[in-house]
C-alpha cells in the first residue's frame, strides 16, 4: 500500500475497525473468549495486515452506532449495509456479502405473502437504524413501523402482540422461528441487504479506491467465501464482482 493510503486509514497509528455485533451473519462474540469473531473481523484483520499496522476493534451492539463511529471519525473502516440514508459522510465499497431481509409472523396470521404486509392496521417491528428500517421507511405506504432496540426487541414486540410482523435478517428470524413453534416466516424476501465496507469520505479518493480494490480481491480469491464457511454462516452469499447498490 502507498504510504499516503496507509496514512489516510490510520491517523492514530492503528486501523480502527467498527464492528457491529447486531448482525450475527457478520460478527459475534466467541463463546470461549468473549472476543469478536466473524467475517467482518476477518476482513478487518486482513486489511490491517495489508496496511502493515496494528488493528483495533471498536465494537457496537447495533448498526446505527457502528455507522456513526465511522462517520464521526471514531473509526477508520466499518461494515455496513449499503443504503442511501447512510451515504452522507461515508464512502462505500461494492458489497462483499448479500443477505436476505424477511418477515416473521404468528403461525395463525392471515398474512401469506410479503405483499400482504403493507396494509392498514399492520404494525411491523424493526430494529432502529437497521438496514431494513431504512429500506422499509421508504417503501411502506400503509402499514406502521414500530422501531425498537435490536433483534431481541423486535421478537419481544411480536411475542407480546404489540406488532403483527417482525422484519429482519432471514437467518436470525429462522432461528427465532425454530425456538418458537408459534411463528413462521413468510416465503421469499422483501429486500436484499448488501453488506459493504465503508470509510469516512474525508479520507479521500485514493483511500476509497484502495478499500474497493481490497474488497474485490477478497471476493475473487475466495477469502469471503472461506470466511463464511469457517464461521458456519448459512444463507448469506458472496456478492458478485463489482456489484454495487
């Protein structure tokens, strides 16, 4: 990496990577050590090695806080779903992983298709600031969004009857449905969540190009696919080369 790129990414001398534990497809805590592990952590380590600098993980429990850390220069890179509402102050690469957004409903609900959800009287629980919150805020016309804190808040709202629908990452909803026989997923998906790497826009075009090139290489050489397999992630897929929202 050119010295100018290294300097752009490491104003503190280390690469500070913002890690969102709210998306278990990308990061979790190791059960034995409590340390963050996952695809995003692996990519952060690999990029720090490319820069030849130490890595510092800045860990958050939800996406909005993780995004804000990068936007406010509290971190140098992050791992986010691409969304127009997050574009201010951030530069995104093309996505490296694609994840489906789905709906979870009570087994006895009359809702059968994703298209049935957007109607009067339907309340949809979403995690505040999540990719599906941002997407549904633009798309939903008749139903009402109920914003709560994190996936557990979404599930609690559904179990308590405070909403008719829970929106989220398909794999997370599938796990909840497996734990709760009274719930079922609607078939298909209502969106594709495009997970990308991001950096503050203030770091400049050269840094943005270097990060984009890194992501393309990690997709092409099998690193992302191997990381998904190593962490036993089901349902997520490697984004096509150069794919961009």
